[in-house]
């Protein structure tokens, strides 16, 4: 079974739209870096969206909205990114309280 994603479907769709609407000015790697997403992860989202678009039709975002999306996605990526150096176990311990005993 695949592990659950750290990114919401909306975040993925908006990130893909940002890539597709900013080409050829910016590469996938540049957008991925700005959003704090692995470039290969973003590349796979773009490929999947392109194949779905070919079979269904697509969605476009105007350039003004693309800039707003970029800011929104950066903020969301910062909130969902794990703290540096904290393993999953450490993150879960920091949010639970222990009773003295």
C-alpha cells in the first residue's frame, strides 16, 4: 500500500497549474524549489496531469492568479513541511503530553 501524501489534492493541482502556466519561463525544478517540493515529485504530478488532460481536457490559470497561487502554495508548503531533524516519532512525542509517574 502506498503511504499517504503530505500534500492535499488542491495543493498538487495548483502546483501543476503553476508549472504548466509558467512554461517556458520557469522550469519544474525552479517551481519545485520555490514551493519546497521535491522536483521529481512535482514532475510526476505534471506528467500525470498532462496524461489526464489529454484524455479529459484541462484547466488554465491566468498569470495574475498564478502569482497569487505561488504565494499561497509557498505558505502551505511551509506549514506542511516537517521540522528539520525531527523524525516522525519525535514529532508525535512533542505533541503528546505525559502524566508524571
